[in-house]
């Protein structure tokens, strides 16, 4: 029987597409979500143009035991780098941003709680939040109202003074875009008074679509010398967040109690976002003096006290029925 020769093709593994040292380009922002796997991180970096292939990062991460220490977060990383360098940059704490999220309507002390989570010391946070803000046109004021709501990416080396400048810079950018100071003066208000109204509008509104009407109610009450009677100002004084106030609440002795004091409270009661600032400058036309959020997303406005009482009863029914969740 004759013999046969079997020739097997020996295939070399295909090289992994990878950038070489020296090809690095500009930096880009990369977000690594919590719980991301190695495969997912590799794909994120490839999609962002950081590595030439997902395999380049995955192979480098597998070869480097320290890659297990890569943390979720926002990073500034060079594009067009080898997979091994991508691993090293993700392990570099100086490239990882910390995130400070300020929501529309947050109060200054609540922002302080967020800063505590970022490992700043309570005493330095207290000093930071109690510093006077002195912006042109607004005068030297408390920080409340000026810490603009946004998502801020911070580096581990940033101190509170640098963070404060970042927040105020954002505020100045937005009020400049809105021509806030000039438009406030056209309404017969100082810029700071307009900021106070915006903070109340923000705190009272469940829906941005209602902001202009809420601002109009505030203006209408101020024009006729009627107390604002805003629950949000009383709750600010109490440092509480609830849907409604009680008779006991509205009897407190506080400059922020707009039930028994006429005019505006002495300072903003929250840090308003752009929509509330804009609504204050452009209040809706109407004769409303009252409004009630009868259920989440539904706010009714009226100039009639009798109708207002009807709305209040509707609110009480819905509150009792649990439509506002666990809040009371």
C-alpha cells in the first residue's frame, strides 16, 4: 500500500492591530461605566479612537495584573496609543475625573453633602459655602443661587477654590447668554432680586412648562403688596423637602417665611437652572394670583380665591390617595 503525504498548513496568528509609541494624538474624554467588563472597556476605547482595536487593549489588560484596579469614571486619555499605554492611562489617578452633579433647585447645603462624598473635609466645605460671592452687578452675596446646576468633571487635584471658580464661571456664562442683568433691570428688578425670584420659581415648579406662569404669580403678588405665601420658602427655612407645609410651619419666625412677611426673602432659596432664570425674565401674561400642583405634572392657575380652594381640595384628595408617593 502506497503512502500518502499529508501537508498541513501552519497558520500564524494574525497580528493584533495596535498603535505604536509615538503615534499618540490629542486627548479625548472617555467614560467607563460602573460594572463594565474588560471587553466592554476595550470596545469603549476603540470607539473613542484611543486604541487601534479592542483586542489591543484587552490583550494588554490581560497581561497587566494591575488592570484589575481600573475604576469607573470619566478619564482624559490620549487617542492613538498602544493598548499597554491605554491601560496605564486608565490606572493614572490624575487622568480620572471626579463628578460633581448639581441638580436644578439644589440648595447650597445639599451641594455640601455632595462635596463630602468627594472626600472634602466638612470644615473646608463649610468655609467654602459660607464665602461671599462678588460678581459684577450682583454685589457681594451668599453663595446660594450662584452655584449653577450642571455636571462638573473634576480632577483629584482640584481644590474647593478651583471648583468654586468653575461653578461661578458657568453661572456667569449662562447669565451673559440670557442678558440677565439688563433684562432684570427692564422689569424694575435688581439682578439679585431676579435671581431670588428664579430660585422660588425653580423650587415651586414641578414642570418647566409652568415656570413662566409661576414667575407671573410672583410678580402679580409683589405688584399688589400681597405676601408671596410660597411653601418652598418656608421649607427652605426649615431645611426640609416636603410636598406641603402645615399651619405650624407657616407660623415660624423667619425672614424666609413669606406667609407672614411681604416681599421677597433675603436670598435665593436654591440654585436655579437656565429654564427658571429665563422664565423670570419672560413671565407669562396673566392675572393669576394662585397656583396649586394638584398632582405630579399638573399645576392649575387662577386669579380666584374660591377656585384656588377648589384646587387645594383636589390636591388634598390626591395626596391622600398617594399620587405624590411617600412625600407629605
